[in-house]
C-alpha cells in the first residue's frame, strides 16, 4: 500500500474518487436524457434556454439530446408564446411514463448505493459532505463561475459532468 494513503487527506481523496466513480457508473445509462426527463417531470414546461442554463451545457449539445428525445416521442417542442425565437419543451404522455420509471430506478439505485450505512451514519455523512462542499465553494469558486473554472458548466456541484444543482427558484436539480 502506498505510504501516502496513510495520511487522512490522501485516504479521503482516494475514497471520494472511488465513490464518484461508482455513482457515475451506477446511474441511468442515458444520464443526460434521464436528467432532462426528470427536470421536465417536475415542471410543466421549460424553455430550451432555461434548460441550457440549468444544466450548464452548450446549446449544440442540448439540441442534440433534445432531438433524440423528440425523435423518441418523449418530448415535444413548440415556439414560446412570449418569444417566438425560443422553444418551450414539454413531456409527451410517453415521456411522462419513461420519466416516472427512470425516477423510480434512480431512487432504487441511490438506496442501494447507501445500504451499507445506518440512517444515523447517512445523516452524519451527509452533514460532513455538506460542510466540505460549502467550504470548497467558498474558498475555490470565488469569482470563477459555479465550477471554479470560469464558467457555469458544472451544474452547481463543482464537478465537470456534475449531477444536479439548483434551478432559479432554488429547487434542487437532480439527475
């Protein structure tokens, strides 16, 4: 075993990296699509621009995902009444069904990922991670956008390819 792994910071980094890997690989196979469907399930409608800002993705990338969802019959796009250049995105009936199934699957996966912990341990771990996350945000992201790299593309969690963040109302956005 590497001698550096005996230092608490090295052990924490090693374990957090491993946990991040496990979480990424045990999520929805179509993470970007599932994330969009989940957002739309919690909202009646959203503009493409709002969705782009919430997800922190490039317009072209979002457009590609939305085209696939539309071709699959899961969403519909219509011109925005207030701004004809903008598009309103809504779930179709099939999209609602798929989004609900996907939400149930993700909920089961989250429960499975943390089943080794008691409820008390989960609460303690959540409190420690919240404390660490707030500290890192305050120290490493000042004046550099949400992710610390000078842009807002991390989804609010400070990790590229990050999962979730907060929408303009303050509601948490999850994958």
